[in-house]
């Protein structure tokens, strides 16, 4: 997974503000991903997120 360096720094800064609520940066990222998955599931009206066809994602150039 590639994200821009700016986004990664913003995420680290946001974690730092919330560090009392999360044991690690990884825990903060996992919680954010779970919230986004739940929001996507609700937005698309599905109980379960279906597996992606072929099991892979399109590739692209790194953002950073």
C-alpha cells in the first residue's frame, strides 16, 4: 500500500493528539480502517463486503 508522505505525516500527527485513546499507531490506523469499512458497508446497503474479483487490486504509481 502506498500513500503520500503528507498523508502519512498527517495521520501520525492525528494519532499523537489521540494517543491516550490508542495503544499504538497501528491500533489507531486499524480503528480508522474499520470505521471506513463500516461506513462503506452502510453506504452500499450490504451486510458483508463481497470479495473483490480476482483477489487483487489495480496497481498504480506510488504517490510519494
